[in-house]
C-alpha cells in the first residue's frame, strides 16, 4: 500500500512511502535522505492518505 505521511517539524513536509501498515509507514517516513538540518526535531508524524 502507498501511504502519504505528514511530517511536522518547525515546518510541515508530506512524503509518500510504500509500507504494509501505518506503523511501518510512519517509521519509514521518519528517516530522511540527503542533507539533514539537525536543528529540526520531528514533532509529529501522521498518516493523511492511503492508496
């Protein structure tokens, strides 16, 4: 299934991940690729869509 996850830092970012369930989707969405601004702390992560 494809989940759309809203990641809330000091800003909001939406990402799509392939996962078997919502728990796995949130865990996959928490990871970041590329440059990371370490001043940004993940405040919340919520599922906003499932395909």
